C-alpha cells in the first residue's frame, strides 16, 4: 500500500467535498493511467535479417508496442525504447531480440520512409549495443512475433531502457545510451507514477488472456511419413470465428482472442503456411487448424 503525504490527502479530500465531479474525473484518469502503464507489451511486427559477424545466422527482431515506454516529446527528442537480451536458440540457427517502442512511435508504419528510418535506427542500436554486424537487408515476416508471448514479456520486463536520438533536420541518426544520471532520472519519474496510482489500480487492472486447452496431433501416411499437423483449440467463450486472430509461420502458430485467449506454440515440423486451413465449430467452440508439413 502506498502512503501519500498529508498535503496530498488533504487536497484530495477537499476536491472530493467541493468538486466531486472533478474528483471523480481525476480518479478515473489515475485508474486509466495505471491500466495503460501496467499493460504488458504487445507484438507489432517481426523483422528478419542476418547477423554477419561474429557468427553468421538469422536474426528475428520483434518490434513491440508498450505503453510503459514513454513517447518522445517532439520529433527532435530522443526516442525511448526498451530492449531485451539477444537470445540464441540453441537447437536452431537463429537468434531473437525484442525491442519495444511507445505505440505512437510505431504509427509511423503508415509512412514507409519514416518506418524504414526507424528500422535502420533499431539496427544501429543492436549493432552497437551487442557488438555485432548486421546485414542491411531485411524483410517483414508474415507473423508478428517469433518465439512465445511469455518469453517476449519476460525479456522486455527485465530489459534496460536506452535512448535513441534522431536528428530529422539533417537526416542523420545517432544512438546513445544515457549516462547513469540521466537514466536514473527517467526511471525515477516512471517509478513515482507507479506509486501514485498503485493503490487505485490494485483491484481494477485487466486480467491477461488465458492459455486455452488444445490438442496437437501429427497425421502420417502408411509409411509413417508425417503429412500434416492438426491443432484443435478449445475456445468456449468464442461465438464467432471473426473474434479469432490467427498467425502462422513455418515453425510456430499463434491463436489469439483479444482479452480472452492467447496460445503460441512452436511446431514440431516445418509447415506450409500458405496451404494451412482453419475451421471453427460454433456448437463445440473448437477451432481446428490443419497445417500441411513441408
């Protein structure tokens, strides 16, 4: 429980008595701020490129939206971000890193030139911060997140919050990790905001989506050769397939029903995402996804 100063308590008491409507609006705003700050990061898009040095391999960059990351105050101000560790997938020849920006920063996706600049800026940060060399070519994957949602959230919640500076006027970019004093000031402001709204938000924060029950099977031919993967997902709270969001790559699948369900699985075999089909049985509340194996 957070203790406020006597002056703050008196001010709120006076507001509640003299202007109850203003008091109500103030408390509602505090609650809304708490919900936004405590909301988890969300996947936005996934970039695929290559690490050239020291060891050549594929790199997946998960660009995420996170309201906890502050937005830049002006186009010439540093762009805050939160970055997780560079994670190597031991049994596969690729690495993953999670980068989160404020949602307003990622809205520049509508402007291809600005989005490309942001991506180049992200590459520059990764190269300097992790001491690696990246290919300048990239493509946007058909899926929005590489790896599990749980892994991404844990990665970003434990990550630092360095800053970028983008000089729009001369078209150049520079990255800088703030010195200890500057970083501490940013963290102090953020922390004080949490303390101010912690008690109000404790009973009101939205619950995270749950992992639904599912069954995954591999269909084989007479020679025991794998043909297809069938995934049955139980979604009893879903009444229409239009509520479901499905994302499939060659080696993983994500099923999401906003504010209800979230399932992400690494597939045991590579599949043909273009030939994948999905049907929803309204009566049973079961989503069936059929994925032909490559």
